[in-house]
């Protein structure tokens, strides 16, 4: 089986097709920006993009990826030295406290902004429902989404 992750094709010979995408990313491809939170698709820490759709990778079997493109937090920026406007908005608004949930929230926001470049508060709330932040930075998350949206327009 082959899978495209962050514009690179990987041969996954010998991996059980039922293995969750999260564990393939972390354990086999050493892409550890995608976090394990709950393992039952409730917290959102494991969110990645499959094509342009936000997917919780902890329950998504690698066999379901097929010929779709997977993008992780490591694949958003084209250069390790430069953040995307979305990632920079997270820094500028000082969203992160512990930061554990942030990669998943950023990936869900990326999917939202690709579909809706000018989201309302309700759109943001809907897109990020199920993305838990134990530090409670939800108001700053919403502000960062708005800042990022302005930079995309």
C-alpha cells in the first residue's frame, strides 16, 4: 500500500490496513505533530486533512486513505522556517497555552478556510466543535481564525 503524505509518497508494505492513520503518521513516518488525545474521535488533537477535509486520524484506518492526499501540521508550510498566515495568526494572537490541541485546531481551521474564506462566529464554532482545549483558549482561537481569514482575502 502507498500513501501520499505532505506531497511525498510512502510505501507502507507490511502495515495492517486497519491501523489508524494517526499511528502510521507518528510511528511509521515520524510525523509527530499530529497528537494522540482520546483515541475515540472526541477531542480533535489528531486532526489532519485528507484532500481538503478535516479528519480525526485516531479512528481513520490507513486503508481508507486510498489515493487521497494527507496533509499534517508539518505539511502546511512550504518551508520549515516560515509559518503559514494561519500558523502565524495562532502565534500573533497568542492562542497556545500548553499547545497540545493546537495542531488539530489549526488543521480543522485550515479545512474551514479552504471551504469558507470568510467564516462567521457560528461557522467557526461549527468547524471547531469537538476540538477540545483543556486550557480554554476558545476566544483566542476564534480571534486567530478571523486574523488568518483576513490574511487570505
